[in-house]
């Protein structure tokens, strides 16, 4: 970078330009009059943009430019946002205002910032007429992450004979292995962050969690038009909508862009701005984590391939310790949530150890139970779900004597209202979802 | 001679069989060849049996026929009549389905065809190649016996055979010819139906034939030279076992070794027919001979094995005490839920049993249902996943006294159960499964160094797996510098004075250059605490090293020697405030490893860039006292305090520029640094200001002869892999011992000797005052009598020093030449943590230091 920038003192964040050619989208951003930060997204074996889909493609690409900017904007959080191509229509500006505010809420909390009133995308452009149908082929992009949720979604679509492609963004040997296991065609899209971002970090940029699911969603919207898919089916569950904590009157949700509010916002926006027949949904929305783990417990072929742990360093390999660190909230939660639904020896063979018989893990599980602590900033179920699972185990002779179950029974359970601890209500789906008619039969196979 | 599926699947492998059989013929033996089906054919036949549809079955039979036609084609042979007849039989069976014979008998008849076909094909090939070979139907020789507890399935699909010697059969064969080929896996029962022998069936067939014919020996030809002292995938240094008795071999096969199915040994025991395991591709290797017990060897542990996936059920109750029938009731529940108990351990109020990882255990409600039933009579605890580590060797009890070091290792683990059977062949420990992969190679080393696994007996133990099959060149131990080129010089130096340390700078340079080949590493620091001798510091400056210090004293010493531009790193632990004040006044990068300094002396660091040493929560290393990770160690900031640290850093305007972790010393597994590196990088990603990662040192230096060296090329590969994922971070390391250990020796002279019952003590003129590592870490240093290097090592010595401490022992049970007063003794690998840790204890004079340029 030729000119030294103090990221935290910048005044203006600029969406400079975006373009697409030969399978590569270029997204350019800048702070003040600094150098361009150019992100590249590579779509492998990209066909030519189908005739008649140019407008839809451009709209999707523009949204991707606007959403992916969140990775850069957060480096400086300047007070003003400028879009070089001109102001946005109200619906678009609203989507982005919401996304940047809520999606960066945890980032703001961690950095002691208050973003309310600070994020204003330029608006005022006239709304365009609603986008027409693009006649997209009836097949689904299913993003997979190597964890259990997306595998449940994949199997649900397979069970209704739906045509689908397993897609993921970035390099991950774990995801590649899981994708391979699904037996579906695969699509691996590459995202290259602007190198300048690392430089900004060195210069003291703000850093923290960004709503990465929103970025990936926007990438997949572009992919859907490019390759021809009528639906994008994520695997975000019900509890993703719950706030992690409240901070100075603002709800902070670690996984806001996996929540129902964002799903509806983006789904409706794609219908009106990109193609009326492009559906964006989460197939697991009506279900609790526990309902999903129960569904996953039936998918034995994945047991030695998946991992939900995002701490581990190898994340691939034949040994459980390669895929599960056994220390992080994800490991704790997935272990606890699967336990009621799997024979104990099978569960322990997946993780390679018994986390619930390890006293050192007490505080980790306390956090899940929201006992003496708040919910950890990870994509894990609600405290009540964790308590229900723990209660179920505490009633089972093969678990009762394990150190943390014993502790739960003697120390925590007496403080809880046992009538609130049943597992069964968690296994009931709620009515709330955004799943298109074509995929609704898949929804029913999960519960 | 028995050959498995891959050995009979291609023309070249059949040519190989031809040669081997011909060579046995040349020795005058008559040969019976037992073959498996071609690879994949048994599975294809099983698959065929599952098709309900006739058309699909006929298709499948055709595909199987085609495999054999293809191979015949390769052999340029016409389809022999015997094979044609078998194929049409198979086609008929496939077409008819199971209706006539019944499901199981039909399946057995179909599956038997894999071996029937391969043997018919083999007979044609061998005969055509000039080795007249009779095809023999194994079903005419092996008669299945009915056992009381068999059901129809086991009777037909996993049968047993009467293996009493059959002189009639032997006589009949004698009239028929010299070379025979027959089928593994199949036999015939009393009603004349074809039956299968189940898992390991072909090896077992070979044993049955060996027993029936009272053969000279049974040879199992496979893809490995025999049984090893451990699973070579877990312990590459595992040694080939050249000689075992039946019971030991069966125990090893039952507790882990896959090369031989345990059931194939029992038929041979009574007729005392030896079994030889040989490698088809390397017939020149000796292999493993299994035969009757021979009493010409010192008792030794023969093997260590691990079985994983074990579940323990621990039952606790005061009710059981002296109560008749309690255990019978308890075990009835296990039977009821279809769970078979393996090991049992019991105390007055507790019974713990182990269960093997069966399908029933893993994927049914069995364990939950069992626990519910048991909970009515006792407290139940289900403990998993566990692993059973078994030491096997005849006369295990007489070896117990040698196992103290091994047992001490178990002392640091959760051992759930210990079992020793009355046959005196094994000793089993049940531990948490997660520790096994690292524990096993370590235990194997410990057994060798404890003298419990007597690898010095070349009768019993062959080469290591690494040497036989390891990738690339087996690392031949380079001759140590002191053994040849510098020996005379050392003897002269010792004649001047002892004790004294001698450092060989070319070795330091060589080690430094080797580390400089690590392309992924951006900066190497020499951890000077290992050895602060100025000549060594200067040599490493010349090799481009930076320097890591842990105290102001070290900083001063290094600064006095190295040029201004050489980077320094200060990595203290529990240092007082003034140490940081001092270090901040130098050019050294300062590492903090706890909250305290930034919490209480935060302003000291304002505006400064620091390195943060974190504790990744686990430790590694060759001894507890050298592990520097995990809650039990005083080093590093625990990860749960990271957020607070960063907040305090922010408050005081301190920039965290680097992250550092160091888990321990003497680590020989290259993958370890890759893990530390990747883990630090993923932490660094959340910090932003970080530009470099210091993954510490701890590069192991093997001490025992034959122990594998750290694979630097592999380390480079691992580091590069992580670097590709995190190119934004510079990579630092701080090796110490690796650079200097081999370069230094301690010279001493023999003072006196003493005999005490079986023990012989060899006294030398220095001990723990000069070299404390053996006492402190149980470190093993090679010790040689430099004056008598070429004399036969006939004495077994305890090498001790003159310090008034029982722990003043430099080496135990050392095989050395008979020594004389005044002999020069050399203690190797003393270049690191030798002189720097020495003391005046007992007010004995310190060893001086000599440098060889």
C-alpha cells in the first residue's frame, strides 16, 4: 500500500465497482482516497451467462458487491458510505442497512462500538418493476459446511428425489470430504479476499465477526443464475434466530445472517430484484437443533467424516481428534445434542472421548446450559435445548454416573423447573419457514 | 504353502508362486498349495447371493467367469476342463437360486466357487509351466465336525474341521504326485454339503492340511514378512519377530496383529507342525517361525498391541459382597442383551468388564437396555472409548521388575483396568482411547530401554519395519564424530584432564544448516539456554541464526558476542518486573506469558510491540518435567484469558505482534509443529495485529540406537502446508538442543568398581554435578568406554558418579567392555543442558570446556 492509512480514522467507505468476466467476479472497495481493495470470486467451469439472464445476473452481482463489502467496511467503520454507481432503491438500502447493523452487532459489542445510526446506505433511486421469472432449471444448490446440518438438508432433498449440487466457498478438505460422501455433484467456488485487508489489519484495523453466511448467500445467488438453479437451500435452524445476548438495548446474535429475518429479507429481495423463480430458503428453519441432531443420528455413513468443530486445526483425518478439538462450544453442543439419539458407545467413537465424563469441561457445558454464564458466541442451540438434552441424559442409567451428568443432577437440576425440561417439545417443527412448494416434501422428511 | 487373494489375481503373481513352489520342490519337499479366491471374487459371490432376481444372478456369474477368462487369456491358456466344469456348476447354482438347497447351503455352495475356480486355474497354469500339479478338492479331505452349540448358520458358514492326523489321506496323496493345489476356506460336512470356514478361512485350511498330513511345515505367504513387536503403522520402529511359540503368537494375533487369524494356530499345536510366515515379494527375508516353545532365550516381552473401541461397564455395589449368585445374575443381563464380555476386573464392591466394539454394541439399544437392567441392582457406569494395551511375552510375571518405567508411564494416565491372565502370557491395561496413538510408540521405546523387550537378542528379533519397508532410504545412523575421526584427539584431551566437556563445532554447523533448509521458517532463533558457550554462539551467528534468551543474564552474554544487527528474542517465565525493564531497553522482542505483567505493569509496555506466549492446553515431550503445555505446566497464557489479555493490551496501547507456543521438548513427530502452527494461526486471525508466529522448539534428538531421527523434510512439508493456508504470517522457531546436543560429549575417567549381588557398578570421576539430565529427566545418554571402543562388550554395568546421592547414576544396565581404572569414558549427546545445568554440589570441581573448531 503506497499510502499509509489509519483504518480506524477513515471517514468514507466506497463501493467502487464490480465486474465479471470468464468466471471471475471482481469486487472493488476503498476507504477515503486510499488504494482499491479488490476481492475476487472464482466460479469454476463457468458457462457463458445464459441469454436473457443478463439483467438477473447483473442484479445478483451488484448485491454480492454490496454484501461482500462488509468484510472491508468493518476494518474502519467510517461514518459515511458511498456507492459509485449511484444511490440504491429503498428495498436494497434497507436490506443492507439491516444486514450491516445486525450482522456486525457482535463485532460492535466485542470492540465496544455502537453502530446504530452510523450505517446508512445511500438510497432514493426509483424502484424498478419486479423481476420476471428466469425459467431456471428445477434443481437446488445446497451449501455444505462439513457439519451435520447441511448433511441433513442434503439427505432430505435426496430422499424426495430432488436434483441438487453440493456447493461450498473456499478451501476446506473437510468439506470436500463431506461433499464427496453425499454422492451429489459438487461445486467449489473460491473467494480471495483483497490482500490489502491483511495490510489494514496490520495497521490496526477493527477486526471481528462478520455475517459470512450473507456473503456466501450472495455468492450463491450469482451462481444460481450463472449455472441455472431455481433454489438455494441453506441448513439454518430455528435457534439461529435467537439473540446471543442483549447489549445496551441492542440484540446481539452471533448468527444473525443465519436467522429467519435475514432469510426473508434476502428471499424477497431476490424475488423482486433478480428472478421471481429464484428461491432462497433454509430447509431446517422449522426445526430445533435437537430435531436436527435426531435426524442426523440416522445418517451413519457421515459419522466418520463430519465435524462441526471450528477450532480444530486439521479438521480431516481418520482419528476423531483430527476432527473434534473437544474443547470448544461447538464440540460441546454437538456432543450433547447427539447424545440422546445415539447409542453411547457409537457417540463416543465419533468424538474419540467422553466430554461429559471430563470435569475440566464443566464450564464449557455450563455456558451451553446458560448456567452461571451467557450463551457463547458460537452457532449453538438455545440454552433450553441444551438443558433438555442434559436432563434426558440424567435420566439414563448408561449416562448417569458420568462426571458432568452427576454434577448436573446434584447441583444444577435442583435449581431448574423440571416441567420445562422435556425433550419431546423440541422435536416438534414450528410452522415458520420460507421453503418453496417444490421443496416442502423434503421438509417433512426431517421431523 | 498358502497364497492369498492378491497373490493369485495376476499372471506375474502366479509366476512368483511357480518359482516359490519350484524352489521348495528343489529342496526335495512335496508341496500342497492352498489358495484363496482371486481378489474381489468372494465379495462378488456374496453380492450374487443377495440378488433376488435370477437375471441379475446370471449376469453376476458371467462377470465372475469373465475375470477368470481374462486371467487365462493373460496366461495364454485355454479354459481347462476342471475350470469349465466349475463355471457351469456356478452358472447352474446362480440360475436355480436357493430353493433346492436352502438359503444357507446354497450361499455356501456359491461362495465356495471362488477358491474352486482359482485353484483349477492355478493347476492349469502350474502344470502348463512345467510343474505337474494335481488339483485336489479340499472337500474330499477336510471333514467338518458338528459342535453342540452350533446353529445352521455357523455349521454352514463358519465351520470347524477335524484336524487329527489322517495317515490314509497322506498315503493317498503320496501315490498321486508331488505337487498339489487345493482350496482354502471350504470343507464338507457329514451330509455331504459344502461348508465354509468363515473368517481367516484360507489360513485355517492351510493349518488343517498341515495337521492332517503332519507336514514338515506350513508356510503362509502374504504381503509382510511376519509378526512384529507392534503394529508398524503405529510404531514404525517395530521389530520383526523371528521366533514365537504357538501360545505367544496366538496371543499376539488375538490382541491386534492382523497378519494371521488366531484360530489357524490351534490345529498345529498338537502335531507340533511349525508355521512360517513369509513375504511373497521379499522371499529372502527370514519371516516369522511359530513353533513349539523353546527354552534357550531370556524371558522377553515379545510384542505390544492395542485394541481400540472398547467399552467398559463398571458396576458398583455393596450388595455383591459375598453374595451367592450376584455375578451370575449380572452376567445374565449381558447375555440377554447379546453382549459378550472380554476382560473382567473385580474388587469387593466393584466389577468392571470390557466389551468389544461389535455392531450390536455400537448401533443398537443394547447398552442403554443393559444399563437400565443393571441399575436395578448396582450403580452402573459406562466408560468409553477405551483401548486395551497388551504386553505379550512368555513368562510375563518374571518380567514385572523390568517394567517400572513402563508402569510409571501408566501412572500418569487414567488406567481403568489391569488384567493379567493365569497363562502368564500377557499383561493388559485399559486406558482412554485418545492417548493410545502417541502412547504406543513411546511404550515400545520404553520397553526397549527398560530391557524388557530384549531387542539385543538377534535370535528373536529381526530388523525394524522401518528398515524393511520404510519409505525411501532407511536412515542409517551416521557415525558419531567422536567415534572415529576425533577419537584420538578426545583421548588426548582426557589424558590432560577430566571431567571435561568437548564441543565439536562442525556438528553444530551441520545441524544449523539442516534447519536452514526449512523453507517455511522465516527466522530461526537459537535457544541459548541449551549451551551458552561463546564459540557456539559465534558459530550460529555465522549460520544466520537469531537468539532467544530467557533472562537478563543470557541477554547480556549473547549481546557481548553477537553483532548489533542480530535479532534477539526475550522469552522469560515468572520474571520479576526489572527483567522486563531491562529487556525493553535492549533490541530484543519481548514475550509475555501471563496476565500479570500487562495487568500490573501495563504502562511499562505502552506503545510497545510484544509477543504473547499462549498455552494451547496440552503438553508433549519425553518426560513430565520437559512438558511445557497444559494446565499442569507454569508456562503460557491459558486461552480462556486471551480476551482479557487483549483488552488490557488495547487499554495500555500495547500491540500484540507475535503469538508463541511451545509445548515441550524432545518431540520427534513432525506433525506436532504443524498443529501448533495452524492453531496459532487460527488464533492470530482473530487478533489482527499479529504478523508472526513463533512455534517454539523442542525438536527431538533421538538417543537410543535405532530410534528414528526427526524427519526434517517431513517437517518442512508440514510447515509449508500450513504456510500455504496462512501466508500472511511470518514463521519463527527457536530450537536449542537440536543444534548442540550431538555436538558435545562429556569425558570422564573410571575410578573404581563394585559388585553387589547381580549388580556391577562402574564409578567415574564425575556424575550428576556435571550432567544432571539422567537424574532429572531419566534421560538416556549413550556411554562408551573410549579407551576400549573395539573390545567386546561383555560386562553389564551401572555407570555411577562420585556424588553422595542414590540418584547419581548416569546409565543403568550398560553393556560395556570390562573396564580398568583410568579408562576414558565418554557420555554422548552432552552438548545441550550439560554444562549449563552443572553445579558445585558436594563442592566437586566443575568440568571445563574445550572446543574443536
